[in-house]
C-alpha cells in the first residue's frame, strides 16, 4: 500500500512539471470535432488588439516618392489651380451679375487700359530736368487721362446698372461694389484680366 501512494505522488509531480506545450490541445481532446479542425482564437483565449486605422500604409506595393517627384507633383498641382483660377476666378467672380459686368467691360475698349502707361509718361515728363514745355504737356496729358477715365467709368457703370435691372430684377448684389469691380477690370490690360474674357471686342451684350 505505501508503495502505491508513493507511485501516485510521483505521477502527480511529473504531471505538474510537464510544460504547457505538452498538454493536450482542444484539437486532440475534442473527439466530436472533425479531423483537421483548427480552433478559433476565441476558443484558445487569444485576444488580438485592433490596429488603428490612422497611419496604415495603403495596400499595394506603392513605392514612396522621391523629393524630386514630390516637388514636381506640388508644382503641377499649383499650376493646375492657378490655371483654373485664371479661367473661372474665385468665389466672388462666379455671381451672374459679376459675369455680366465682366462682359460689359470686355466687349469694349476702355480708357483705363492706357491709364498706367500714360501715368508713367507723365511721371517722366514732369521731372525737374525736363523743359517747361514738356512739363506742361505732361500735366495736360494727366488731366486728360483722368477725365477720360472718369467719363468711361460712368458710362460703364450706367450700362451695367441698366443690364442688371433688366436681367436680374431680384438681384441682391450691391451696385457700388459691382461698379468698382467693373472699373478695376477696365483699368487692367485685357491679357492680364482674371477670369479671362469670354467675349470678343465689339460683341453685343
């Protein structure tokens, strides 16, 4: 009898010292499971933390861009945005009343396009080293240009007011801001206007 007790204790010690890897797995112990059954992580008690979505690399074998390629992409993106702005303008340019004001200005020759060139001539001609006749001519040119710009601006404003009242009777656009918008465009060279003119000189508006 004592030998039997000692034998049982020895077996318990061997079982306790046995590593976990040697213990029977659910696959081996489950006789009711089909052959080749793979237990799930939930059955094994394994918890897999979720990976955060931020910072994941996109799927595929996308090669990282070099500095030169990234610089070229940024340059192309800026060029595309600039070209789109030149064609369509910004949000303030997309109001139909402003489009009408641009068409009024772009369909005619404006004195304002000559204003800055004339101002440069006046600045040169009115220098202290110039003869009195040249200085007098520069002053007369300046007065003539100023009066011509004022008259042209008045005509443009009257034309815009008439067309806006006819085509947009419920417009909420401020007429003063519309006049200023058109006058500043009239003083800009045609090739430098943004958005680009959509009518030709002499077209009927």
